[in-house]
């Protein structure tokens, strides 16, 4: 990729979040693991790249459910 070129990560995520993450990981590998360069090219913070690496390490690049997590208080049962 030529210097100054950018890939809109947010647009890629709208199409397919898992593929967007795979694209970031592929680019990261192609630049020798340079997280700053990868973040710059995709227009995201480095923390986003680190989050993608964490998802890769967990073995699941899919989005998490958007459903709210239910917290059950002490003594409550699931019906």
C-alpha cells in the first residue's frame, strides 16, 4: 500500500465485521506487526488493533451479541 492511502475500517465493518478484522490482521502481518502503521492506514486508534489481536487470540473474530447482559441478584432464579 502506498503511503498516504487509507482504508475506512468503519465502512468495512458495516459490510462484514469479521472480514474487516481479518483484513486488519492481514495488513498488520504485511507490515511486520507495526501496530501504529496499521492503525493509521485503517483510520483507527491503536487500541482497536490491540482489541482485534485479543479477539484473534480468543479464537473468535465475530461480533459479540448486542443483547444486554442480565445480572441475577443473589437468591434470584432463572425462569
